[in-house]
């Protein structure tokens, strides 16, 4: 979202906040604007070798504008290949630093902050902002054969980028940032959690959306299953996107009112019981039913991979009822000549990243859905995964953490994020966790953005209020938006499309709505007779499971572990 768009969103959000229930009006502290004490050009001589080692340098320092805000743009490299960009406001810095994550396998620099629509500090250019390509370019994954580049992607790149940014802030403004924040979604969410685990003093506040924290399983068994489940013996997709509206309408008809409100959204998928077999063709035309094979694909998507011998599930959870329209382009193509995007995600991870040693000749056909495969993923679990529930060091350093996940996410199962939250509850205790962490589950929202549900939200402003004013967030306002942000999306994934041409599925959009979302496990309850599209129609409801979690042979991946590599 550009800064002009953010300013427009600011006006909308300001108007909506007046009617938001108690807990949603927090605002960050007012901090004085600080002017530079050095020239932008002088930063080109800043020594980076103490951070990245020999070969590290600032390669460009120029004055320019970013979405209308005058900035000093710094481009540089931290050895061996970690590229970064930093934008230092020339006239509007409010002593805050914001680092943003990236999606997929990264491989590019993206200076976009999602989940922050309406954040005035952001729209006014109050942050120094920075991002990194995580130490490589592109998505082919061959860089995973290099030990250092693996470590850079796993955890080092974001840390040294933070060090570089803070060094340049000190040189440019003559002082340190008073507060530092990280905001990422998808792999960016994993990156944020990795920072909290490994470098607990880098950031005061971390926002981690739909985190790909269970990297090893997510990008092998999970996406591999989604691709395999929808591939026939002829190597072509079985279920195509033109059948998704039929499936989605049936799920909504069966489960929409499980939360007591008919609004077209599945807000409590844990309470939804739906069998795709009810749609198998009998006497009706083919367009109004599913073939047995198509229904089986849908059932496999909801259930996930299981070990052939023990029937034990091999993932913490799967795509949820209500997410069906977002399957388009991810693992349900538009035509039989398209391959699932899930297969493209899995390929480089299987070949170069997931296994020790690497298996460069491996293909999806070689992936076995067994406990033995799950165990073969364990050696690199401490390297790539960010599932350690013991964040004591981050909590003791005063850090705050907001987790969030769309319930209609087609890429990463919300059960993963809830599993981490529950593990933190077990390890750290409810009182300690409540002092520094919140989890928000957003009805109808896709992967990091979009979907049928209201996905426009600002978590950055309440995070600042929490860090700077000790005002913990409660209800978060969400609203409908026609725009789909690329924040956190894997490269080639246009919204939910996996880079493929997306055809219109003919589903009318739901009415525009604004809605508060309370931290898990609280639900939202509609006032009797009220309009469900209005934020002030909702109150905090009773606690509920919202998302089901399950026992699986990888549950111990969410237990405390050493991250010393």
C-alpha cells in the first residue's frame, strides 16, 4: 500500500475507531521529529565490516522520495550476499525504526508494511524503514547448497540488517532509535519469530502474521500433500477452480451459523463438520455436483497427509472450512494444463533446503508421506523452524509479540499458529504470556491479505501503544477492502493466484463490513437485531476453540530447543 493510500485509509480508520468497543482506541506516544545531523552522501563511507565482515559496504546513498516522503535511500551488502535497503526520512523521523519481512523464499527486497492500514506514523513517514533479500536472489533454491547462505536465510540476514540500520540511524541522526519494530507475514512471520527467539533485544515489538514458522513441514509435507492430493494418475489436476464456488456455498450453508450469525463467513471453523461426499453427483448436471474423485480431493485437503501404516496425521492442521475460494491458483488450478503452485513451492525446498544432506535430484514424486519422512526433516528443524515456545529472553527484554492469521488462509494452516500459542501457554504460563503476546484469528481472511472477510487492519498502531505506552491491545478493528496486498506473498503468487491467470469464479462479494476481532480464545458476539456489517454491533463473546488442533508425531517440534547453530 502506498503512502497516499495509507493516508486515505487513516481517515477511514479514524472514523471507524469512534465506534469501536473498549480496547481499540490506543494510540502511540507523541515523539519529537528529529532532523539529520549528517548528509545523506556521507553515509556511503559508513564502515559495515564490523557487522557483516570483509566485503560489506554501503553501495549507494542518495536523496530521493518514497511515496512522497523525502528520504535518504541506502543500499548495501553484508557479506557474503545479504543485500539490504534502508529509507531514512529527511524531515519526518519520529525516532522509530521499522524492519519488514518478506514472503516465500524471499530473494528480493520489498519495503512494504502490511497489517498497518491507517497507521498515521507510517503514512506520515515517521519510521526509518529497512528490508533485506535474506542473502540470495530468486527462488530456485540452489543457494541452499551453501552453508552460509542457508544460515543467512534461516536467521542471520534479518539480524545483521537490523544492526546495519541502527548503525546508519546513529550516524545520520546523531542518536539511536527510541523504539524498534518488526512486521512480517508468511515467511516474514517466521523471520519475526526467529528474531524473538535468537536475537531477543533486536526489536521492542514484533508483528508476525500467518508465520511459516514450521518451515520444514510446511514446505514439504504440507504443500506437497496439497499438490499430490489434486493430481491424478495422468499427472493432471483433478479438481479445478470452477467447482470451488459449489464447494464453498455448501460449506457456508452447513456452517455459517455455527457462531450464531449468518454473514457468509465461517468464524468458528472448529465447530464446522462438513463432508464433501454430500456433493457427489447423483442425477444432477455435472456443474451442480462433484465427481467422486473431486470430492475425495477436497476431503484430502481438509484432512491432510497421514502415515500409511499408522494413519497418524503429519501436520498440525490443514486448510479450514470456509477457505475454498482461496484454493484457486494455489493448489486448485483453473485448467487441466496448469500445475499447482504448491508443487512450485515444494520443489526447491525438497532439492536444496529441507534435508541433510541435500537431495538435488529429488522431485515431488519422490516425497513419501510417512513418519520416516517427518523424522528426516528433523536435523534442520533447529535451523529453519521458528517454533520454540520459550520466549523468556524476549519477554524479559520487554518485547511484545502480536501473532495473527486469516482463517481462510490457503497457504499456511492457522492451526500452526495456534499450536505455537498453546505451546507458549504450556511453557511460559498464562499470566506471563498475557503480559507480552496476543493472537488474533481473522474470519474469512486469506493469506496475509484478501479473502471474503474484512482483511484491512492496523496492528502497527496498537503495537506502538503497547510498547511505548504499556497499553495492551484488545479488540482490533478490521474492515473490507477491494485491494489485495502483496505483503508476505511468495514470489509469483498474485494474491491467491500463484502467478497464474485468475478467472472470475462468479461469486458475488460479501457486503462491505467492519468488525472487531478479540484475542484468542475470545469470539465476537452480535448484539440482538444489530447489523452485522457495523463494528459497533459487536461485543466480546464467549471463549471458544475457533480452530481445532490435534496430536501428531511432530508435536514435539513445538517444544523448547536449542538454537545455537
